């Protein structure tokens, strides 16, 4: 299994690996900065004199803005290019966190959350970048490593944030530190070796060089005229990994395509052209036959959120577990979830790159583990469920993202990943409401409801996976 992992990594050119590693660093620093202040937000709002109702409304602002902006910003990154959109998101997010560091009233706090809610999509754009840079076979492994890097930032951030809060003005120090980290990330993105992405790539298993010329509708145009191109079939078949990255354009055209995608900000199209391109991409995704994938994502996301919604309170009521011990348990589970990213590539290889089957099995395992937690007679059963649910959810998230990109195509990766984030945002809005209603009946109410939603997702997968496999065979034929 280790040899298989090395084999996949060796297919990525060394210069291209450098830019992938830089994206890992950006993901780590992003969540490290955010996690500095997330645990402190509710305390700061109360310190400003907000009532619980006002604090709840202010806290929901971010989720509501993310719900509507995720798909739009993701599609915008498809239109203007990853580098420009990433820089804008990082700089405007830094502005929001800087304003947060100056918030001395509820109004300023709310104002600071607006740019963050609208433009904090840097992780989504990072994933779209990785999807552009690697082939479909390499994507699960690379995405898994990216999840590990970013999750480690989220684990370490609260520790540093807690240390900062022990001093006077700790929240403001943490906010300005977060803003500085986002500015540092913007500088790193600006200095990334974008020319390394121009390296032509071919499949190591291919017996002939790729000779098809095609244009995947990338819409990353920086000229006022659109390029029209058609696919010309030759005697040699284009390899799948090459097509997944660049549509197997000829070297000269490929060089120009990457230049247009990643670089020249000065040749931006008009705002109207950008707006129309964004609208057409969102419309194409909305009219596509991917409702089943997005519904599965929503059901599983809500099930996991319900599992975590009242975890600390349930541990105290059911097993007399103190908050400190519960915190250790949550940290243990989070660490396992981060490290589970390393397992995605080998497990995918074990399944023969059959992502739909892997998603089905991981979703079923998640459903069973939530049920085990809800019916756990002791803390040790909770520990067992927490151990494996961290692994199953990490694998499930990677699978659903990869399947969406497979069905939607790499040319709209930003739009697809953004749409997935919007679906998750819907879950963040609905899960707290459902959790509150379920807790009226029992401390185990939220996880039991989560079991029902996860089971509905599994049933949907059982119905749709055979159809996905049939469609895949037709494409191969």
C-alpha cells in the first residue's frame, strides 16, 4: 500500500509538487488563524453587552452569508482564475478580522463579520487549485493530505488562542494575529511558483503520448474575446489524468491556457462578462443531474452536526463526565480525523478507485457509529465510536467531493466545491434548530435524529450508486 502511494506521488512532476506543498501551507495557516478566535467569539459578544438572542442572531450572520456566497465565489474563481480570486478572498478576510480586532460595539462586530462571511472561501479555492493541478487518480490522495494539513492548524489554533486570552485584550490580540496570518497567506499566494503549473503532464501508464486537442470550458479568460475550440480525435487516445488537468491541450496552447488561468490580472474581462460567466456556470450546475450527491452531502453533514451538537452536555448528563475530560475526548477525535486524511489514498487504491462504493460503506459505518454513541452504556463505548467516526467522516467528505468533481467536470471545480459548501451551510442553519427540538425529549435525541438522517443518506446511496456505475460504464464504452 505504501508502494502504491509512492507510485501515485511520483506521477506528479517535482516542480508541480512544490506548488502543491505551498497550498498545504496556506491551508494550515488559514485554519490556524481562524481557530485562534472561533472559541472566543461568543464570549466577546457577551462582553459587548449582547443578550443571548442578539448573540445568536449575530452569530448566524456568518453562516447565512456563507450560504449565499460560497457558490458565487467558487464560480467566480472559475471565471477570473484561482490566483486573483484567492488573493481577493485572503485580503478581504484579513480586512474583516482586522475590523474584528477593533470591534468595541455590537455594530462594529456585525460589520466585521460581513466581509469574512462573504469572502472566507480560501480553503474552497485551495481545493479547486489542487483539482486543477492533479489528475483524477491522484486527487483523493492529494485532497487527503490537504485535509490533514488544514485540520492540524485547527487543532493547534485554539491552544495558542487560549494562551493569548490569558492576557489583557487577548481577543483583540488574537484578531489582529489572525488578520496578519491572512496577509501573510496572501503574500505567499502572490509569490507561489505559478510557472511550475505549466509543466506538461502525461500518464505514466500510457503507451503513447497524448495527441487530442480539446478545450474544457474553463471560462478563465483574461481577454475580451473568447477562445473557441473543438476536440479533434486522433489515432492515439488521450489519457484520463491529462484530460482531468488541462483537457489535454497541445503544449503551446496549454502554456497559454495556464497563463490565462493563473496570471494576468491586468487583462481582466469586464464586470458584466464576469457576472454573465458566473451566472452561466451556476445555472449549469443547478440544472445538472447531481441532486443526489448534494442531498447525500446535506443528510450526512446534518447527521454529523447533530452528533456533535450537544456532545459535552450529553457526556455530563449521561456519564457525569467533566467538561475538561470531554475536551480531551473531542481533541482526541479531532486529531484522529486529521490523521485519517493519510488513509484516503491507500483505501481508495484498495477499492480500485471506486469512490461510490467507498462513500456508501463509509456512510453506513458513520450511521452505525452514531447509533453506537446514542445507545452507549459506558464512556468506553463512546470512546470507541469517537475513534472510528473521526475516520469514517473524513473519508466520506473526501469521497463526496471527489464524486462531485468527477460528475461535474474539472472545468467548473470552483463552482462545484462552492455549491458543496453552500449545501453544508444549509445544514449549519438547520442542525441547531433540529438539535434544540430533539433535546426537549432526551439528551440522546440529537444523535438518534442524526442516525435517521444518515440512514436516509445510505438508502439514497443504495438506490443511486448502481445508476452511477452504469453511467460510468457507458462513458467508458
